[in-house]
């Protein structure tokens, strides 16, 4: 137990916390001699006052420590909020980039499909035109070959007729 002869500030300098000082004060009251037929006890006034003075001396330190802890926590919370805001901002920017690139890709795919469709249509038209040209040329060849066939047949008939005359002339 603490005696009245100890200096008031000793508890604060010894590094006692407010809780340990209050525990010591509780111990003094609990261990104090009871007054007969009463709930009162005899407590050494000087010792109790010494502990209360020590508690008063410790409280500002503990409040300052608590304030420092709260300030550190607030600063850390602010840094975390700032970091979270930065992460969200970066995520939004990246999402916008992805959406923009997706839009560009979608537009490019649509344009590519249009180009392919136009090229296929042009190729089909060119193929149809080429087929028409070939058909016209073959029809002309057919006409020309028909005319040549007619001429060849006529030439052969003429030769045949002459041959028949020549054979008849030879016999006669």
C-alpha cells in the first residue's frame, strides 16, 4: 500500500496507468477496516488523496495518448479513403477505356462486315457479268460455228457434186 509520505506525482512518474491507480484505490477501500454497524470504512486520507492526485496527473497523458491514437487512426482512415478514391477513379477510367475500345471494336467489326458484304456482292455481280459475257461469246461462237458448218457442208456438197461430175465425165 502507498503511504502518505510518498510524493503526489510518484505514481505518474512510475508509469502507472489510470487503471492501475484506480485498482490500487479500490484495493485500499476493499482492504480498509470496517466501521462497526455501518457500511463505512476507515481509509487513510493521505494515501487516498495521493492516489487521486496521481490519477489526475496520469489522466492528461492518457488523454493525449488517446488523442494521438485517434489522430493516427483519422490520418490512416483519410489515407485509406484517398487510396480507395484513387482506386475507384482508376477503375472508372479503365472501364471507360474498355468500353471505348469495345465500341471501336464493335464499329470496326460492323464496318468489316459491311465491306465483306459489299465485296461479296461485287464478286457475285462480276461473276454473273463474266458468265453473261462468256455465254454471249459462246453463243456467237455457236452462230459462227453454225455458219462455218453450213459453209463446210456446202463446200463438201460442192466437192461431192463435182466429184460426181468428174466421175461421170470420166466414165463417158
